[in-house]
């Protein structure tokens, strides 16, 4: 087995978890009134897909500063995801009160 195959990003637990979240986000969008808040959901899905993408991209260099840099970008994207989740909760709440 080549080194690159043994260090595949798909084997990283952090990537596996990050990969599941966009699938959940897309399902949430489909099952909710996402079209009403399409711009918010687009930003949310962009941020949530960015987490796994940055882990995958950074895994090309499993050592050194470059991998750490991509992990930091993924972490910042995760903070952005948290922001969008909080906003979606508030917007959905207000949509129930004020149609």
C-alpha cells in the first residue's frame, strides 16, 4: 500500500463526521420551508460543506504547517456553521409567529 493510500482523508474520523453533516443539512433544507429562507440555507450549506472540503484538501500534506492551516480553516468554517444554525433557529421561530 502506498503512503498516500494509507493516509487517505476518508479514513480520518474528523472528515467522516464532517462529511455526514452536509448530507443532514441538505435533508433539513428539503424537509423545511428552506425555499422561503433560501439565501440563509445557501450560506449554511456552503459553510458546512467547506469543513470537510478543507480537511480533505489539507490532508494532501499530513504533516507540517500546511495541514494545520487547513484544519484551522475547517474549524473557522465550523464556527460559521454554528452561527447559521443559530440564525436558522431564530428565523424559523419567527416564521411560525409571523407568517
